[in-house]
């Protein structure tokens, strides 16, 4: 019987959310509470006629649309089957045995999996009150550090640091350390902090920005993400990507979505209103809910046992939130923002448990 390579055999599968029994409402995967843009749906429908063809390996139409909206150089844009593919590819291309990838304490868990695949070592810097600390990150840079990975806004915390702090972090990092800023939830934070200064960091040659169409654009099911990378770095990442990684339908739906900025603004505003109202109600129940600039809210209970009891009660009512024990936050649950009816149900269950 053939065995896998040792480092693959030692890995555990990447853990996705428990969606519960049929009919349960998922509040665990940070999917959009609202439908995609009608332009995206129409573009996807029209693209079905081309299903017999391979997709454009250079994503020309999609890259052009992204570049127009964000005023970027289209030649520096990479597209992937979700930003997850791009993150895995860049870690594979720029780290290996003996190298370190440095993240924050409660950063995106997939980075650790990608490091196992590349056989690099994933290390983390403490966060302060569930917020990324550039000071703590800089204190843990070593000669082995190849990549610093910052998720901003954070997942699962929802918290952010100012873009100016990320610019300062880049300035203080060694020039030969690649800074990756994962902004899967960036559209929720953009109205409060102009991202132009972050995209400008790419001109320095050692910074990558990643974004996703899964969250604010409501296209989780078609799997499209993008990255803005220096030319030299982007050409190395492309060696690792599947050359036909984003389907014709997915490319066209993402193009339609990003060209409908009015629909995006509406989703961001409506999601933010639901999130903030839910957070306020949870705080009134005595929970700690850090300020979020995403489409979810993290709830910190008085103890791990309290969080477990709340999770069990929610499940009995068909509501599946995400437990955070895998992040070392066993006293927390993360709630995806859903429509008003679902959020009201969740508050009612939590009130029954806590009061």
C-alpha cells in the first residue's frame, strides 16, 4: 500500500464549518445575507453559452474591471478560485523548509494549512484585545521570516487597524520580507479608510494585497478572488496557479458584480446596519462583542461553558454559528450576519440562555 509523503500524512484536513442537519440556518460561513448584483446574475447566465470553452487564462475582462474600479494597473492583478487559492500559491512560491511565515494570533486559519503544504513554519504574534499589533509582529521577525501575513479586517475577530499602521509596518519590516495583507472583507472597511495607500505599497515590490468576491459581492459559490502584486512576485505565483483556475461563468459574474458599485454599497450599508444592531443587543446581554467591519460579529461569553451552552441552544433552534475553539477562543461564537428574521431569532435564543 502506497503512503503519502510524510508532511501530507501528518496533516489534518482543513476544517470547514459544521452546517448542521438539513433545514438548519448557517450562521457559520460568513456568506452574504443578500443576493448578488443583477448584473452579475445576468452576466453568468449569458456566459453559460460558452461552457464548452476553456476560460480566459489571463482573466482579461475581469482584471480590466477590477483595475477601473480601484484605479490599479491591470497587469499586476492575479485572479484565483477564491483568495484562498492565491494565498496558498504565494506561500508555496515564497516559503519552504526552514522558512517562517509570521501571522497574528487570531489570523486566518488557512495560512497555517498552506504553511504545512509548503513545509514552512507558521508562527504567530499576540493580538491586543483581539486587534492585530504591529509592534508584536515586528518583535517576532527573525532571519528565518519570509512572509508576514496580516488579515485586516480580521477573521474571526472582525477588528481592524488603520491602513496607516499597515503602511508603517511595511516601512519597519526588512525589505526582503514579503508583506501579505489579506482583505477578504476589505469592502466593508473601505468607506471608513481609503485603501489607496495600501495598493500603493505594491509599488515597493514586496507587498501583496488579496481580496475576495465571496463576501461583500455575495459570490461565495462561484469562487473568485484577486490579488494585487508586484510584477516579479506575480510572475512567480502564476507558476503555481492552475492556468484555467477561474471558470468562464465565474469570471463574468465577478466582472458584472464589480461593475455594479451601487449594489455593493447597498449590501455594505445594509449588512453594517444589521451587524451593528445585533452587536448592540448582544452587548446589552453582557457579551463582549468587539467592533466589526465585516459581515460577522464575534461574541465572547463569560466562559467556554457559557459559549457551549449558547451554541447548543442555538442548534436546538436550527441556528448554526461557528465555534472558535480552533482559534484558542473557546469562549467565543462567531455569527454571520443574516437577514433580520434570523438575527432576531438568534437574539431571542441568546437572551433565553443568558437571562
